[in-house]
């Protein structure tokens, strides 16, 4: 910024003082100015539908606040308030607007806005470089958010957040529930159940590795499965059969005291989107219900689900 522009900004800036909890700006307000925090602390947060608050950022002395929104002429999408008593420099001053300044010094005002946009672009580039430099850390954080700690499978939340948007017609949803699992846990303890889930998870992961595609997931309790994009009914049925065979081939839990050996089997329900249902969530819930119904009725069975009234 040239000296005349800097002098212009300084001469048309002001100062404000906020006491703790006093609002600096609110969501929905047009960003008509930006702020430099000289002392204190400002917290930025969003309000959830249930009335709770989600903190987005916290600024301390020397930080610039609201410059992105100011440069874009946008509306704030969050609230900002003083976390403690705070002092800020504000541009333009509260009794001025950029329209007023533009009418007074159009060239200088335009240059200031241009510099603000350039500064914003530079910060975005710096942020991108920071993300790239720390990509392994970002990937590790991603895994912690979506990975089930007990099995290493992906959590069900990954479906809504990422998988649905990546699916290509046709896509397969294969769900699995181990048979007589409660008997295993009641007779051998939770550690035996945990070990079985780890072994089942390994089978799911290995199938995905062999195919070179798919998301192995843990849906609820002991229900697991795989989602494959660009997978037709014939391929899905083969995978379901392979999955059943490998579960049946798991090494039994040895007999112990009064408990006989425990052999593994599973109930599997699979479907194809959008062949078996246009709406993903409805198809997902229907396939899950079909899995539970079949597991309760028979077990050790593979079924094809369709919400078009043609179960097979």
C-alpha cells in the first residue's frame, strides 16, 4: 500500500471498545468494515438449531478480523463477540461508509479495495501451502474423524459426508451381520466379540484390496459391510458369496469348559442403487431392515433386497 493510501486509511479509521460479551457483528449483517484487534480477545461462533454455540475461531492482539468478508462485500456467516474487554481499530470509522469514501476519493478507495483482495488471495494461497505441507497430518485427522477405533473400518458418517457424492450408477451396498454373536459374547466375553469383529473387518478390507475399490464400513454394533461404486448386480452377488464363504471359513473359537466350539457364519443382504431404489437413504434403510429380518428368521443366508417389491 502506498503512503497516500496508508495515510487515507489511517485518517478514516476509528477505534472502538467492547466489554466482555459485547457483540462486534452478527450473522447476516453486511460486512461494511474490517477490524484490527489491538488488545483483548474476540471469539467467532455459529449458532446451532438447538440454540447451542459452535466456536469457529478466536482472535488475539494484532489479528485482523472480517477482512475477507469486507473485501468480498459479503454478509457475515457467523457472530463475533468480545471474550474479554477488548480494543479495536476499525476501517472505515463507524461514522463513515465505503460509499462515502469512494465518492470523496474514488481512486484511493478503489486501490484500497484492490489491495484488500490481493491480500485476501495471498492469505488463501498461504493457507493452501500450509495444508499441502501438512497433508499427512490432515489425512491422519481425516482418519480419526471417520475411522472406527475398534476395527479400523470406516464409520457410517462417512457415507453421508463423502461416499454418496462419489457414487456412480450402478453402485452396490452389501451389509453383513454375524450370526449368534450374542452367544459368543455371553459365553466367551466381550474380548472374544472384539476379536471376532477385528477378524471380520480384516476380511472386508482384504476384499476391497483384491478388487482395488470399495469402502469397508461398520454401520452399527456388529453390522458391517462394503459399498462399491460402479458395481452391477452380478459383481455384487459374487462379492456377497465370497464374503459369506470367508466368514464361514474363519477359525472357530475353541471349546472351553462347558462351552462348545463356536463356528462363524453371517447373514448378508445386498442391493444395487439405483436399480433397487432411486433414493439412497430409503434403499439403505430398507436393506438394513431386510438384513435384520433375515438374520432373525433364518441366519447364514444371502438375500438380494429391492424396494421395488421384488425381493429375491
